[in-house]
């Protein structure tokens, strides 16, 4: 019995993973195949995180920028009413 067979039987692992493990066992390069599987899933996770960040970042920037601008505008308005001067650095 190989390692790939019980992994396949569980139904937990994708078919690609169990097939690559089976090929690695047959060719005698199981560690190489496991490294390729790890590389593939690392790239998949990186791509997913990048996509999620691209979606969330503009929303976060809008919400935080909006709140910050309202707070800064209110603060400067109050200071102008009281005759205080400020230097704004952007």
C-alpha cells in the first residue's frame, strides 16, 4: 500500500495532490513532489490574499480617510474660530 491510496480514500485531499504523491512514490522522488505541492499551494494562497487585499484596501482607505478628514476639518474649523494658527504638513 502506498501513502497516496489512504489519502485518496479520505476524500479530504484534492485529486491533484493524491495523484502527485502517487507519481512521487512511483518515481522515487516523493520529497520533490511534496515540495512542488507546497509551492503550488503557497502561490495559490498568495494570489488569494492579494485579491482579497485589492478588494478590501479601497474600502478601508475610504472609510478611514473619510473619518480622518471629518475629524481634521472639525478640528481646524474650531481652531479658526478661536484664532489659532496651524501649519499643515501633508
